[in-house]
């Protein structure tokens, strides 16, 4: 699974690409949780740019649950942005749109976490 | 017919949930408003009109707890679990038997109340001449059935039942030839353990997998369920919660979700997923919404093998 990462003010934008399923979810978990840990310590939010994700399975969604829990307990912030229509539907059907905050685009996400501009 | 028939007598999870008078009244109001302007003056026209109404208006998913029947020509009568749906299942069997002695083979997923509570109301058990064999993998199988009819919980002791009742301990992971089916039990994650069953007969396969939580991080367990469901014609699946609830606030409650049901059936190339063990707090409209969403999920994530998705309801019959 490919990732790109870039700083954006008081946030870090992590963009995974491809499918997040049983075969890639461990890699996704390790990358997201590690980034959330370092970002929280640096008082930076994590924005997951999902524009390159074309499928997410239950195993991938579980990683977002773990990230949301970790953020809650450590005082960090993790949000998701720019979901493709199919992935947005998967979030809605699984009720994960109620677990993590979803924004229509990365700029909206950065504005919401106070990292815009 | 040598083909299998699957009949759902009880589809509700955890506890029976009856339709209330208010719920029925709301359905009638919807139906009458929809009927305005139609010329419905015969029962035949009314039935035809009813077929055009949305499912939660024209039907109810029903409220009995788990009981499913397998039927096939040349095979003995098989029941899966003895939830409150066992009461109408027993009465229907007696009607079909018309006074002849019956042979019943009952497979138990586990021994929680909602899965055994129908047995004291399973009329064939009281009638001499009928033979009932109860299969399961729990060591306390017989004890659980006897205990629920012991004082002060029930007025008729188990020992007063007139049918010949036997308990048969099964070993999970091993195929048996029982009642005309090749059957194997599989351990599942649930408080006190539960067991799924895979039934094969005449080239058809039905998997009954209720009260089963799936740990998404345990890939070996996921692989074992893919194998258990492999190319099944029908998978009856515990879809009690949303995925978000099943792995957060209701983690370790022993149940699964529609999302995991779709994924496992897709990976196993199963043909038909039946959502089962409905949350008792859900009304008909909510279950129907979950059903439509699950169909949509299957559609947008479909690979080479489509999976038909149905929400079970009391009275549903599926021919394989």
C-alpha cells in the first residue's frame, strides 16, 4: 500500500492509495497509529486524505476505530477527508460516519481542525 | 423434490419481540392512505395491491427467537435451535404428520435462553411415539434443557414429556451423516461458546451461523469462516448490529454485522446471504433499511461472484 505524507500547518495529511482490506490493513494500522502518536505529541492533527482509497473492508474500518480510540485517550485528533462515493457509502452503511468525522475535502478538514492557511 | 427447503420460524435475536397494536395500526394507516383512489373491492384485488406496498407496510419481520427448519425429500425433519419459533414449527409438523409418529433432529447452536425457550412449547415433545434427537457440542446440552423445565421455572418437568428424547454430543470440525445430511459443527466466538453448522445434501449446502462474533484482527479465524462458508448456497448469518457498534460499544457481546456477512460470503463465493438474529429493538422499517443497505453494499463491492441478500422473517421459505 502506498502512502504520501505532508505537513499542513498544525496538521499532517496522510494519503493512503488503493484498497484497504485484509491484506493491507495491518500496514495501514501501523502507519496511522504511529503517525497519530507522533502528531499528538507535537500537537498536530491527523487528516486522512482518502481521495486515493477505492475500497475499505471491515478490517480497514477497524483501524479507524482504533485510531479514534487512541485519539480520544491521548487528546489527539484524527479526521477523514475526500472519500470517494463508494467508500462514503461503505462508511454510511457500516455507521462509521458516526465513528470518525468525515469532511468532503482536505481543505475543509484542515479548516475544521484549525490547521488551514 | 430432492431440493432443500429452508423455513424460518423464528428470526429475532436475544428475546422475542412482538409487533404492538400501535405498530400494526401505523401499517394500516399507511396502507389505507396508499389505497386511496384504487378500486379495491375484492380480497383478490386487495392481495394484489398489498404486493405493491413497501415490505415493512405489507409484512412484519416477526418476533420469534431463533428456529429454522430444513426439509428435503428423503431426509428427516431437521430444526436448528429451539427459540420461541419452535412452537409454530412443532404445530406445523404435527399438521403435516397427521397423526403419524415423527422423527425430529434438532441442532443447537448454543444454550442461551433465546435458543432453548421454545422447547417446553414444542408440542411433539409431549406426544408418545415421536422421536426427538437433540444434537450439540456443549457438555451441558441435556442439563440446560432439563433445567429450564425444573421448578420453579416451568410447571411441567422435562421427565413428563412423552416423546422419546435423546441428546447427542457432537465433536466440532468433524463431518457426520445425520438425518440424510452431511453435517459439520464449527466453534464460534460467543459468551459460553456457540457452534455454527454446515449442512450438505444433494449438491446443496446450507450454513447456519448465528450468535457469532468475528474478530477482524484474527485473520486465521476469518480464513476458517471463509472455508466454512465456501460456495454455500445459503448462509444464515448473525447480522444483529452495525459494524461500528459490533466492534466498539458492543464488542465482545458475541454478535456480528451485515458488513462482515457480505465480506465473508463474497470471499467464500457463497450464493445467498440471509441476515438473521435481528436486534429486538429494531422495528420493521429499521430492519428493512438494513436489508436495503446490505444489498447496496454487496452491489458496490461486488467482485466476480454476486451474493443475493435477504433479510429473514418469520414465515420466510427459501427453496434451494
